[in-house]
């Protein structure tokens, strides 16, 4: 039985890096890599990749792109607090489960 791991962040969340060389930078989560417990954040942890010409990059050359960082090195950004916060869970009146800010109680889920 192969269960999908549950994380405190999801795709399109705003997060801030709290550890490592990119500490203090923030951005949107572009993709989550659950097999390696890593994620890719927009404009964070940029690397230079030397590529051959291909259909995707007909010119080739040195391409700058985001590398993954470990999921434990990021925290959600609360829009009300404007600070990195831990996420709690609350069941709303209509029965849906939503993530909430532990600091101010604001609902963090955009869908909720």
C-alpha cells in the first residue's frame, strides 16, 4: 500500500525559506517532489545549467533555472501577518477542512 505523503505546503502556496543559503527569500511553490521530500520555489535556489541545442532550447547555452530545496526548509507565508507561520487545521462551518495560521487564525487556503 503506497500512501501519498502529506505536507504543510501545496502547489501555488506563498512560502519563505527559513534555512540554507537562500534564507529569507520567498516565492510561489511551482512543484512538489514527494519521492524526495523536496519542492521548487519560483526564483529561489537558481542554478546555471549548460545545455546542448534542442527543440526546447534551440540556441542551447547556459540556462538559469530553479533547483529544488528540502520541504522542511520552508514555511507558509500568512497574508495577514506578513510573516512565515506554522499551519494548523480547522473544520469550517460547512464541513470542509482548511489550513489556518497558528499566529493570527486567518484561513490560509485560497479555495476555502
